[in-house]
C-alpha cells in the first residue's frame, strides 16, 4: 500500500510539473519544427509522423503522461530496493531506459495506426 501511495504522489507531482512548466508555458500552441524536444524528435523521426495530422497539444499531453508514469514507476521500484543510495542511483537507468523505449514505441505505433504518418 505504501508503494502505491508513493507512486501516486510522484506521478501527480511530475505530471503537474510537466503541465504547468512545459505544456502550458508554450506560447505557441502549434507545432514548431525549430523548437522540438528530444521526445518529440525521437517519435517524429523514428515513426515518420506527420505533425500536420496530429493534434499537437494532445500529443504533448500523451508524451508527458507516459513520462510521468515512467518516473513514478522508476522511483517506486528503486525506492523499494534495500541498498545504499549509490546503488539505487546506478540501478535507476537500468529500469528507466527500457520503460522509455517501450512506452515511446507504444505511442509511435498508436499514431501510425491512426494514420498520422507522412505520405512518402
């Protein structure tokens, strides 16, 4: 039960942080190819997404929702390991990177299935 509470708190804090400081802070609500973040760039290039067919704000909310879930799961898992803090910091990337790749693959396949790819 304690782990669930930790996950919910970390998820809520990180998601609200993303909403207030990243999504709502963007002055231009449309896609700007000159100001692309790493997450967006990875998905656009790997899955050949056409940003003209995608609602950009929903795209950002989905990406940062997944990022918040990843952060919450990682903190919960690594926090429950009874080792020194140094080992927890070394193990965190091992848990973090596979979750990032899996979740971004799911997001990319979702948009490919919706037909939001460039016509080549």
